[in-house]
C-alpha cells in the first residue's frame, strides 16, 4: 500500500482534509494520464523516464520541483496545437526546436509556441515546492493563459532573463543558474555550460546531435549514492557532467579539438 493512500488507492484522510493536497492529487492524476502523450509529442529519447520527468515534479506529501512547461502541456493549459515545441524542449533540445525559438522570439506573438513555452518557463522555479506552492504556480499560469498581453509580457521577461544568465568564460557561455544554457542556445551559441552549486558538478551541453565526446576519458568516481560524477547524463550524447573544474576544462579542450567550440 502506497504511502498516503488507503487500500483502494484513493487519497488519504490528510489529503481529503487539506484542499491543497486534494487539488494537487487530482492534478497529479491528470498529469500521469497525459504523460505518455506529451512524451510522444516531443519524441523523447528512450533514456528519459516519462513518469519521473512529469509526475515526479508534483509535490504531494513531500516537496518536489513543481510547475514547468511540460506540466503545462500535460494539464492542457497550453493549447494542444501549440504543445509540440514545449514538449520537445522538456526532454531534449534539437536544432529544429532551437531555430524555431530563435525566429519566434523576434516578434513574440502571444500565441506562438515559443511565447507559450517561455511563459510557462517564467513560472518554473526548480525548487523544493510544497503542494500549496505548486497550486499557486498553477494559478499564476492560468492568469497568463487567459491574458495574451500578460502571457507575452511574461515571455519577454523570461527571454531577457535567460539571456542575462550567462557570461563568456574559457570561450564558452557559462553560468550557475537554471536557464543559462537555454539562453545561450537561443542567443546563437551551439555549446553552453553551467556549474551547479548543489551537486558541485559542471554540466556541458549542445542542441546539436552530439558533443563528440564518446571517446573522452571520464573519471570513474561515484557519489555516496553510487552514481557517476562524470560522463553522459542518462547516456546522452548532448549533455554531460564533469566532477570538478579540472575535468571540465579538459572537456572544453576536447571540444576545441573536435571543432564544436
């Protein structure tokens, strides 16, 4: 029997007596139902765990990452005929998707797929959110759904924020905040990197088919949970991590050798 559920799988007493938990539980059920559709719409790579990537963001009894553009698609807050871009970018960046964003940000039409995606990104905080905070995020996005002007303004602010997050360091766009790599891609760079203070790891990515690091000599170190601290993230050829600055700089040198930088 799962935690917080009775034998029939219905919400626990705590959920039924807390309106935020009850609402979040209902939203989670909708997201779980729609997750396969969103994944197929975006042609997600096989290494992406569909359930974890969407359902896992919803806080019930324990905090979680909260709202993002993928959640907006699953809940149909983004119109279905405008969901393909957001669904794609939720899992992996492609040259086609990045080029679409680069073109559509020039006008930022309130109903463009890029505006919908950026507006949803403006709500995302990637924190440890509670059910109440998650419901607040949903309410905030609904406000953008019903107002094209507010949606456009939110998208414009989010785009400006993304572009401001990176600086050029060691020849590559680099920063420490969520969204830095997206901002660099949209601004015209093929490769971007970031340092995550929480994990103390460096991440390097591209929206091209591969970084060309398939033969790179990664460290074999693992963390306290047995996870590799270096190498491809979930087997991706586009997104890798380095355990420290020394290894990160060696990755950049390799990228210079294969002409991606």
